[in-house]
């Protein structure tokens, strides 16, 4: 996936208010989407306010600069008033839709803002002739890599994930579990194509290419974050333990001993993941520790990794069904839920085509996230956004990794 998309998705991150979930790649040329849920007025997320637009030039600067600065400040203040009102309407409409869904009432076209966001077209901020040199950029927060996850598992659990002998071995294990769980070939292959560009390995980390640093902790076919891994261990842990136990009873000797050790580690991880309230924020706290890094190492394991990758998609399928959406999700619809969180994604998925053609994508963003997503701005209705997702899947499905995964079905 495009590295810009992965960064965008993670900058805003939440589970269903971000099941964050927004940094990924849709097309080689597409940096993409992010949809965090707004809990308060949208304007508080946006960096531009009248107060921080104000420069206070000294008497030494030129009259021309002072004039241009005043023109900019006046134009920007007018725009901010208009934009603030727009994004507050977006937040209010979202609250209305959520309340109607809780009450079992239908969501109508009028429950969305149908106008596109205002665009600032005024003068640019002039350069301050007295400005000091650019300050040193803040150091970037360290993002752990695969080696960190493996090291944490070794140190905390005395466990090293069992890596596949080949990539096709991991793909076959993923296919077996995905099919048994009810995912379709189209869903698995097309989402993989979107998430990895159609050539990703089981240990592919977002942004890591030719020595470049990661832009998130997302790993694998469906790009699980550390928080995803903690959450899946907490919520799907009993099922994972049952599946691994069933496999263990069929083995003997050293293979059985190794799997018994893996099973014991998995049980400890599940117990620790379930020791906190089942919320994204609590799981995120664990994910940002060495313990969470160790749990994330399980996505690399040939036995547990395919199950985690499957459940990343399966939970969205099950979420839709529990909300009464029984029609099978297309791969693009499933990807919307995978990227934006189940609640926000289902809002788009359940929308009739006629509404998709009219509802702006801004309805599913907070202001800051929308401004950082040029593809969502260009593809500015739900219908266009789903179409560009499908186009990316079409293109990437022809790549070697996607063809190999499809052949495993």
C-alpha cells in the first residue's frame, strides 16, 4: 500500500472511531483514506485559528509585508468561520445518524451533509522577513520493527515465532483458515492486493522498503497494527487456543513439544490481553509496551499468524451481519471497514447506490484527516471512493503475490 496512506491512517488512528486504522495503499498512485470518529466539535482538531494566524510584525518590517499579512489574516478568518460551521455540521449529522441507528431508525439522505467542504482560495501567508531560522525538527517517535517484536517475544515469553519455510506455505495456511472461517476467495485476494500492492509477504511492514524506516507497526497480508494483534488476542483468544489445541493432539515427539510450548505462550498472551477492558484505547496501551510488541510477533508465526490475519477481516464480516447486513460484502466494502473501522465502514456499506453517488466522503472524516487525504478529496463521494478502491484491487490482483494467493484457493 502507498506509504502516505499508511501514515494517514495511523496519524488519526482509532478502532471504530478509528479502528484507526488509516495508513495504507490503494493504488501505486493513491495515498488514501482515514476516518476517525469525532467526539467533540471538529474545529478543535484543526490547526488554523485566528489566534495562531496572527503575526505581530515589528515596526522594522516593510509596509508591503504588513499589508499582505493583514489581507491574508482577514481572508483566512472569513474562511475559518465558514469551514468551522461546515465541520460542526458534519459532526452533528454523525451524532444524529448514530442515535438513529441505536434506536433502529432508518438513516436517510438528509442525515448527511450533501455539500462539499469549503476550500480556501484567498492569498497565501506572506513570508516574514524577520523570521528566525527554521527550528530543528522534532525527533520522530520510534516505530518498532519486526526484529523488535521478535526480540520482545524472546525476552518476555521465551518464544520465537515459527516462520514458514516459504511464503507459499504461509499463503496456504492462510487460505485454509480463511475458507474454513467463511471468507471468500475474492475477499481475501483483493484485500491482500489492496493492502500489500499485490506482492506482500507475511512479514511485510508498512513503509519498509530498501532500508527505509517503517511508517507504522502494520504487518502482513491485512496489515495488522500492534493494537490489532492485542485486540484480536483478547477477543478471539479462546478460538485461537481451540484451533491450536486441536492441531497439537495430532502431533507427537519434538513437534508436539514445540507446539505445546507455543500453546502455553499463546494462553499467557490471551490472559494478559483480556486483563484490561475490551476497548481500543486499553489495548493500545498494551500495544505500546514490550508486552504488546511480543504479542504482535504472533502475526509472524505459521500457526497463529494466518488466524490473526483472517480474523482481522472476519470480525468486520461478523459485525455487518450482527447489524442486519446479510448480503456478502464485496472486497471494496470489506476494505472500507478494514481501513476505517467497522462502525464508520458499515455506514458507507449499507448506503444504497443512489445515496453513494451523492454523499460526500467528508461525512466520514474529521477535518484534519480529510485535509491530509488527497484521494478522498478527489474521489469526493462514497461511490467514487469505492470505485477507486476497486480499481486498485483490479490492478494489483495481477501482481505475482496476488496470483500466488489466488492459486492457493
